[in-house]
C-alpha cells in the first residue's frame, strides 16, 4: 500500500482486499476516508498536519474472522512537495 503523493493533491486511492473474513476496515491517520473506512477502494484525504509531517500510516484490518486470527497490513503514504520527480504532470 505504500504510495508517494503530492502535497498539493494528497488524496490517496486505497486498494484493499480480503478473503475468508466477512469484511475489513481502514484505520490510522486523522484525515477522512470517503465513502467510509469499510470501503476497500476508499479515498483517504490527509489533514494539513499529516501533509506537513510528510507521511501517514494507514492499516487495513480484517473483521468477521470467526475462529481465524484477524489479519492486518500497515502501509504508508509519503507526501512530497511538487518539486519531487514523481509529482510532475
């Protein structure tokens, strides 16, 4: 899930998946998940403080696991100024 994002367009398109469990939930960060934390293709918009800090760590955790151990996968979104080579369009 690690992504490099531009500070002036820092929304991150998330892409999560799960098997066996009945669902999963995104957590971490103080920004917003649109449309929700349970949508695997949510868009995460970081706060100004997260942009200033330069990164945010989000975690996808499975739910409805029955007798199985819940799974989780942390990942980071790294926020760069637009001078960064990957931010040029």
